C-alpha cells in the first residue's frame, strides 16, 4: 500500500519531469523585437477587457479610447511589476527553505526547477515594464519594505510561506485565465506573457497545494490552529497587493479614488469578484482541516468566504 509520503514524492517527480519537458525562456520564447509585439500606448488593444476589475467598471468604459488604452497599458505594466516583485520574494524564500533540506529529498529538485522558471518570469515581466515606458512602482511601499524580510519565512515558517505563495499566485492566475477565456482582442505581447505564465504557474500552484496538503495534517493542534487563522489573513493581504492598484499611482494616471474604492471591493460586483479569487484555496482549506469554528468568521470578516471550488481552476461563472 502506498504511503502518503510516497504519493507526495511521486507527484513531485511528475512535476519535476513536466518542468523538464515544458518550460520557457524569457528571451528565447518571446521575440521581443517582432513588429507585432511593438508597444504603442495608443494601440486600442491595450484597452482592458471586461474580465479585469477596472476594465469592467462603468467609469472606465465611458472614457475616450485613447484614455482607456493609456490606462490599460499602465494597469498591465503595474500588475506585471508586482508579479516581478512577488516572484523575487518567492525565489529568495524557496532558496532559504532549500538550504537545509536533507539529502534525497525530492522537494529540492522540484523547487529548484520552480525557482529557475520564476527567474525567467522576473526577466519577462521586467522586460515588458521597460518596453511599456510606464514607470510603475508595482506593489505598495509597505509591501516593498516587508519584501526584504518575507523570504525568511521560507525556513522559519514554511507553511505560512507557501500559503503566501498561493496568496500571490492564485489571484493573478484567476485573473489571467478569465482574460484569456474572455476571447477579447488584447495585445499579442500581453497575451503571450499570460500564456507562458499560466502554463508554468499551474505547476507552481500545484506544488504549494501538495506541500500544504502533505504537511499541515501532521502538525500539532496549536500549529494547525494558528495557521487556520493566519491562512485567510495572508490570502486577503497578499492577494490585494497583487490585484489592487496603489492609490497614489492610480491618481497619477487619472483614475479617481472613488472608482478604485468602488471596484475594490465596495460594489456588489467587487464583493463577488473578491470571493471568486479565493475559491480554490477555500477548497484546500477545507481539505486540510483549516476551516473550523475559529477560522470561518475570519474568512467572513475579510469578505473572502463562500462556497469552495469543486475542482482547481473552476471558472468563476460556475463557482458563484
């Protein structure tokens, strides 16, 4: 009979082999100088699709085409910059976690594959920001400061660290899939970046799910209880860093604060979108025993409660 550890190790080997057979290089797999990928701020294909929280807002849709294109390019560039910063933190935290792993542990091989892929993502994202001409800051200032210390959780609190990994990866994955599924005419360079990112992040998200599924049930009662409370807090906090634009930066390009406030997350549509972002991790929390009498009110207070997804990646229209 196969033990849980043997099953976990077999899944790690599958993920590692997948990284060997399907991976992307930031410069070999994107022809940055191809004419189709040229970045023109007035190109109407930078207009945000309805699947983006800002793109679907009435204020944005009422703006002239050139304004929507300019704001759209800024929005894409800032999300990509936050992604670069987040993945930089992830790489450093993974390296911290791996430093003391014992020999023969298959986590080492898979996580070094993941770190390699994330390095290519940081190159890909920063190259896009550079070519966009948008001098975006990425995450809010507090996130950029705390990012200097977050990687220490890789070895000190690995369950919190990999929860944080999911908190950053799940919302952007959800948003990118919704945009790609929407079928709207987005700029081909942005479409290519999303396709690459979604393809490789599927493995990264799978690992974080498997890691927590394998480790958390074996923790003591106090450690599991503390994580059950921290889990939704980490999800909401880091998820907002990824999705919600900085107030000052948004004001610089003419997006009123009332619009940002309405989208994130005061309107009924915003509230629904916030819940949709975390359907997959609610499913995971249920599976590994992190949904309990103490933690459920926290999920509810943070506005990210709701029905868990039936399977990973379930489209929002079905999970609503």
